[in-house]
C-alpha cells in the first residue's frame, strides 16, 4: 500500500512492533489479538502496511490489557533500543547534538505517520518537544503517550549526563496513571488526547548525542528479530505452517491476513510469488533437517508438507539439483 499524499490519518503498522514483540516475549497470543482487530497476523508487522490512526491507538491499548500490565507502554519506551526503531534510526545515525537528533526525528516522522505532527520549539531558555495529532482519538492514547515519554526520558537522561535534572522537566500526557513511580521531582501533568509535550532546558539541545549509550544495553526487542521487508514478514508468518500439505497460496494469504490478490500483486512487484516463497521456505527447512538431523527422508518430507516421499524427492531435486540422499551425503561430508 502506497502512502497517500492526502491528509489521511494513517500510520505504519510496523510502528507497533515494539509492543507486538514484547507480547510475544511474554507468551501472549498476539496473532489472535491482531485477528480480532482485522489486521494481518504477522509478527513482526510489516512497515509497508498503513492503517488508520485510531486502529493503532486501540491496538496499543489492547496490548496492555492482554499483557495485564498498565505500564506496558512506558516500560517498552524505557527499554527500547532507540537507534533501531522506526523514525529515529536515520536521525540517530546522523545527529551530533540532542537538538539535531530531535530536529531530524521531526522530519523523519512524516514518513511513518500522517496522523501526527511532531515539533521542536524554543522559547528562550525553555524548549518544547512534542507532537499534535491531526484528529482527537476516540480512545485515550494512554499507552501510546507513555511509550513516547519512556523514550524521551532515555534520550534526555543519557544526553544531559551529569546535568540531568528531573525537576527541570515538565511533561504533559493523556494519562499520568499510565506511568509508574519515577523520580519524584519529574513533573507529569494531565494533558489532552491530541498529543504530548516535553518541556526541558534549551541548553540541553546543545549537548552531544552519544548514540552508543542507547545500543543494546536495555533492549527488549532487537532489530535481529524484525523483518527488513514484506517478504521477510511473510516468511516469519508462514514458517510455523510449512508442514501443512494444504499450504496453498490462498491458505498462505489467509495466514498472513491479506487478500490473495493484493498480496500477490505486491509480491509480483518484487519479482516473486507466494508459491515461490512457500517453496523457498520448504527447501530451506528441508536442507537444514537433512544436514543437522538423523530423520529419515520420509520424515523430513512430512515436516515440510509432503506426505509422499517420492513427491518430496522430486520437489527437492527441483529446488537444489540433488536428491535428498545426495544432498545429505554431500553436505555432511
């Protein structure tokens, strides 16, 4: 789906990946939650899919309920590997100061959402970083705002270093109760549903931005877990199903939560098809089993969706140019 140039309130579905991945880590049934909301059941979600902003807000609130954690958004924001997350990736790679990081974030955010407008304002010795939603959401975006607060606190705590002073900060968010007990001096007040505001000393904008301070130390979900393309996302969704003999293109599209025509069209633009990607997944798994396990050829075939060993051997030779027996012998040697 291409991003419209009109003023539609759309957000990349992939922006909620930090929440979806954390639910998966906590063994929560994320696929059922996505299905309930009529969304593609791929985890991580694709950055190439845009959905209405109100759906994103509802989904994020539901993740907190599903996890039984009223502070889920803030926790994820505090623990996220910031330089591997959406709009901030490029900004973090190029920024030299905190002010430049925030300014670049404002620009990059336009590619991820048409529903919010980020801004950075300077009013003398005080600056304000925040965003305003184009439309007021029908639900209180408590977890969404708490997530951004968690991220911003990390940015400023690390950047200000020894100058960090929570008493110098004032935050306005939709629901202060979505934030657990944090430094008592930090002032958090209730704002509206339209956005958040983070007031801080202007002098902090000139602090050097040290990207290394964010990498790897407290991340809940790393980029190695996240797909880099639509095809990676499809592989992630279909991998648990390749043992199904009836894994047709229709069935695969259903698992991914897309219409077959739309998904087929998107894949053709990338020079492939669902059938090819299913075969690629099956070949990859069969190769792994033949080399790393002692399973019989017929068992390997069943693991990748072939009840008939002869049909499996024929398909495997088409994939690799070798029979399963030849492949096992050659690669083990």
